[in-house]
């Protein structure tokens, strides 16, 4: 069982930055595929970025060059650095851990980009 707790969301003006954190329980965090997803009102949840146990990253096109996913296996934590935020980035952001057929989700953290 893995528990995920996100933090770092909030209200930010367009062009601003936020860093989301996802702290995971468990001793085998390092082998999980970690990801950030988001869900805007009235829309389906979508993939934002993933990072493998070896550090390989993948991003949805809309955030490439603006967002950076990273992980610190010693701290059982994955991060999402979000720069140059746009109003269309407004959503609830969820952390996800996956290993073979096991998938765990965090409770989500709200990110609102508005002037």
C-alpha cells in the first residue's frame, strides 16, 4: 500500500510559478513510475508529466518547456516545478504512483492561475 500526499497548490497570477510536492509512504518508492495528472472543471483527467525510476521524463505537449518533473528517492518525494503558468493550467493536480498493475492516487491539490 502506498499513500500519496500532495502539497504546494494555490493561487498564482499568470506568468507566475508554483512547485508541487508529492510525499509517498512505503520503502519501495524508488521503483515506482511517478506521475502528475490534472483535472479541470468539466474536463477529463489528463496526464501532465511522468518520471520513471531511472529518471526518464515525459510531458504533455502543452507544458513542455514550462514544467519540470523530478524525484528525490531518498525523501520519497516527487516534484512538479511549474513556470510561466497560464489560466488554462488551472486544475486540481493529482500525484500517481504505478508499479505493474498497482496504481495509487493522491487526494489532489488545487492550482488556480488568475489575475
